């Protein structure tokens, strides 16, 4: 493991974020950033920031590191608790149900080849 970056409580559903994470897993870091810049998906800007942060963390840990050798070793999405964005919808007979808003924890780990 060279560097790691986590975006916690990202305001995107895990299902949408997983589609974009599957695109970049196993790719070179530069290639992944270029792919995310032109991907027309909701999770692409969020994941791009996480990959950029992981690259900056790697550069911070070892300034002599060759950035062309970095690749996305591991990337995954977990469901975050939805305690920050509670929404309620009126239902029949005076009841109310909670609206589920998607929240995610996005983790990217970079390695070297």
C-alpha cells in the first residue's frame, strides 16, 4: 500500500458510485483521472477528487516516488449511515415514512508496479 484516501458521507447512492468505481479499479492513476474527467456519471467528480487526494497523499509520503508507476490497487464503496439527511413523506391515515437518501463511503488505495 502506497497511499489511501477516503471520502466519507459522500452524497451519492452506493449503487451509482459502484458503477464508476468499477471503471477505474486496476488502472494507472493518470489514466483513471483522465477517464473520470470525461465520464458522464454522477459519481465521477466525487471519485476524481478521491483519486487526486490519494495521489497527493502518495506524493506527500514519498517525494521521490514516480507518479507514473501508481495504479488503483483497491477501490470500493460502502453504504454510509443516513442520519444527517432525514426526510419524511406523508402516507395514508396520518402516518409518515422516512425517505431513503443515498450516502456512501468511497475508499481508494493506490499501489506501485
